C-alpha cells in the first residue's frame, strides 16, 4: 500500500471510530438538550454543525465501505467461478495487494487467518 493510501485508510478508520463512539454522541446530545433548555442559539448551532460533520463522515465511510465490498465480492465471485484456479484468483490477489491486505510471503493459511484483519 502506498503511504498516501495508508494515511487515507487510517484517517477513514479513525473518523468512523469517532462517529460510532457512543460517549461522543451522548455528550453531543446532552449538550444539545442543555443548549435548548437555556435557549443558547450559538451553542445549538455549534453542536448542530458537529453532529452534521459526524453524520457526513459516517455517510462517506459507508459509501467507501460499500464500494470496497462490491470490489471484493466481484473478485471473490471470479475466484469461485474459476474454482480457485490461479487465473481466477488473480483479481482477488490484485484487490488484496492494492489495499495492502496480502498475507506475509510464505505465511500458511492458519498464520494468515491469525493475523489482524486488514491491518494494512
């Protein structure tokens, strides 16, 4: 994986983790309720933009995950249709290599399964 791809992948993963953090969302919801109770328009606007940013990051991560899943499914279908022949595995190998997800050279299937998923 190229360094830029690794940085983008890492940032995307961190953004998705931030979006799915229950504590962060609960804090924003509490802040919204407090600001509403106090009729604090500036705080409401600020918190609204923070929620919008989180929702936008989640939506982008969802789109990117769907595209990646489509790509992996197509490669897996090709491998299955070719009954695992080297030619039919070429697309799957290419997709995994492009994302830095190939197992280490010489790894056994058991070692590959034991590695963290898509560690890149």
